[in-house]
C-alpha cells in the first residue's frame, strides 16, 4: 500500500526544487548582466552567507528591474528590508545613537550652509551621518537632488554585498567614521594598550585567549546594536554639577552651544533639539545608566574599583578642560559685549556659537572671525581629545594633542583679544 504522506512529501520536495529552480533561473539573468556591469557586487554576493542561504537578488532589490534600460526600477534596500530577517538587530539600532546620525546632521545650522556634495552627497559629514532610518519625504528629497544611494545604515558596517558579520566585528569597520579632526577615536584606540594588544593578537603574537578589547566590545557589547555613551557627543550634561566653578563653566559652554540664552540663561529651542537627537545626557539617571554599563564592560578584564577610578579621573580631567574653555569663551563674549566683535547676521545672539563650526560668520565669509575659529577648534578638536583620550586610554592624545593644545589656544585667544582692544 502506498503511503500518502510519503507521496505528499515527495511532491512538496519536487515543487520546492522546481520553484527554487525557476527562482535561480531568474537570478541567472541578473548574474549574467552584473558579472559584466558590477562584477564586484556579484563576487561579494557569492562569497556571502546570503548566497549560502539562498537569498537572491530579487529578495532585496525586487523584480521590476529587468534590463540595462530600467536600472532605476531596482529597489535599493533600506534598513526595513534588512529588518525583515534581522528584526532584533533592527529594533536595537532604532534605539541607538547611530540611528540619529542623519537627524542630528540636519538639526545643525552649519549643515545648511555647506555644499550639498559634502552633506547629501556623502563626501563630507554626510558620508558618515547618512546613518539613520529616513522618512519617505527625506528619501524623496534626496533623490530629487540626485542622491540615490546611502539610504541604508546597515551597510555602513556590513558592507554590501557580503554583509559580513566578521567585517562588522573588526575594529577597522569603525575607522572610516570614528577618526580625524573632531573624534579621533580610531587613532586613540589603535595606539593605546588595548589597540596594540588587539593587533598583536590578530597577528598571532598573543594567544586567542588574551584580552584585547576592540571598539565593538565596549560600544556594541554582545552584538547589541543600541549604542550610546555616558557623556554624549557634546561632552556636556544635566543636571549641573555641585561644584560651583564647574557648574558656572558648564553654563558658559551651554551658552556657546546656543542651548542656553546668553542674555537670560534660560533654555532655548536648541535644548529640545539636543534632547530629540540624544546629543547629551539630560538627567542624572540616563548618565548613570550608561556609566554603569561601561563599568560592567570594564569589569570583564579589570576590577570594579580600577574601572571606576579611571572613569572618575576622566570626569575630573573634563572639569579642568571646561575651566580653560569657559575662560576662552568669556574672553570672546566680552568682545561682543564691548562692541569690538559685531554679531554675524545669522547668529541668534552676540555671542560665540559653536553650532556654526568654522563658519564663524554665520555663513557670511566676510564676517568670519579668526578668533572664534581658534575658539571653536579649542572646543571641537582639542577639548574632545583631552577627555576622549582618557576614556580610550591614550596618554599622548590626552596631553600633546589635547590639554597642551587647549592651553596654547587660550594663550592665542588672550593675545588676539588684547591686540583687538588695543587697536580699537
């Protein structure tokens, strides 16, 4: 007697093979063309886990693109496409700061003064800050300007078309964005003891069991895609500290960020912007949550006492750096107050505005202030290095590239202010 379940199973298997065969036949058309048009894409896909798991071109790009004359019909997958299979990673990403890259970029006034090629085109700030799930309206606006690509955050770390987990776990995947002028975390880490041990282990000069923390171990622990730091990018937080001098200095810095009104000390609309894009921790609880996570990570190798001591030393160094920066801000602010510096047209107040970056004329190059450019560099470049080097355990960056440069900046600002007053 014929077993009906066996027959049913055989039919299902045959049907599956037939459907898979049709699918692969369709994919063969893609491969034949793209091995000539984009051979690197094909080679990467064939080397990927997607290929091994039978994820075909059409699964991500749709089926509307049929030939060389309708390439615009190919769907360019965004984060939601990746989230169809990688749901937990997608939901974690939504909660982290990487998801706010594009929003934070567009919230800054300087962004809208710079050439589009550097922003939307991705050859400047937009090359990294394109990260973040975009609305349909934002995507339409980008495509109207001719920028069709860089609408998927996932392939910043898992580059297409291999989408390799191993690649994303390599600290060099972080290097493209976390390096350079205002956030040289790569340079700090790679020349620290953590970094030198990772390279030694990677080259086989340390055993695999040796501890050698990389970026992902601290900032994306256990593969969690929700990343955030205790101090945030701006290096300021609320509530104000109990130390009266540090509290006063931080108020001065918040005024230069335009978060507090320099005339009244009251919050401006920028505070809501900072809250919306998570640029700073604005409650004691949110700061402590991230600090505890950092200590828990450090304790995988070090004692809890050692970890807390090192992080508290970094906090203390930030307090000293804020003292220098606040003094410099007050010198420049006094020049505005005394009418020696004129308020640029786009500045909301007659006061330094760090959110205009090097555009210290508020976009008008004829109004640009060299003195304020030194001040901005003191904040964005040298203060960042002073305190971030402590968190990344790099002695040279903490001193020569950070603190020593801040003292030099302050001396230059004092001298230039004196000269401006003397010729006034």
